[in-house]
C-alpha cells in the first residue's frame, strides 16, 4: 500500500469515526448539577446558589445563582468531563465528584466562592470554603449579602422571608 493510500484510509477513519469517538459536552443545569451523556449528576458536598436566587453586592441585586451556573459552564467548556458516583440523592440523581480536564469541579466551585461546602452531607470541601472566605471570593466578598442555598430554599418553601443576610464570615464553618 502506498503512503497516499494509507493517508486516504486514515483520513476516512477520522472523518467517519471521529464524531463517534468525540466526548459529548456536559451541560450545566445549575451551579451544582450537570448532565453528561443523558445522566444527571449532583456535585457532592457543595450547594450553589439556586438559579433564581438573587444575592446583594454593593447593595445592588446580583444574580448569584446565574453567575454560579455560568462559572461552572466555563469550567466544563471544551473539557473532557468525568464523574465518579458516590451516592444517590432523594431525587434519584447521582451524587458525584466530577472533573473537567483534571480539575475537581466541586472544589473549584467552592474555592471560587460560588458554592458553599455542604457539610451536612460531606466535609470534603471545608478547606476550600475556608480559602474562599479568607480571600473574599464570590459569596464571601465583604460587600456581598448572600443566603446559603439551603436556607434560601427553606425560606421559599415555608413561605418565610428570602431576604439575604450578611456573610457569617469564618464562623460559617461547622454548620
């Protein structure tokens, strides 16, 4: 077989098999949930602001839930994403640690201050939350008033107030 013929065969394989071999992109449902190959994954040990949650920054509305989702979208963009199942939640979603390009997405979201360490379920990301608090990232910025997502959901579900409260600072650990 000549080099020309070999190159044609290889080109044909790439054109026809390439799309089948490509890893499908993960779609971001919100700041702590992604869908990959039709499977929904809830990121273990973190709780991001809800999609419709509004926080306050400099006494102005800040769409913190939308920013959290956008940040996660940026982390998974054009990256190979894989998730390691750890549990199932009450909605049947797989609770997992997910990585994109080798980056732990769960940790990255907490470190960016766009998710809280959800210590009720896991203590894996307390150190990342402490780092975000010290650096004043995201919801931990001094000019931000943000209600943890679990409190925000509870207030909305019970008909209570959904007003934001000041960040608890370093005392926020050990919920």
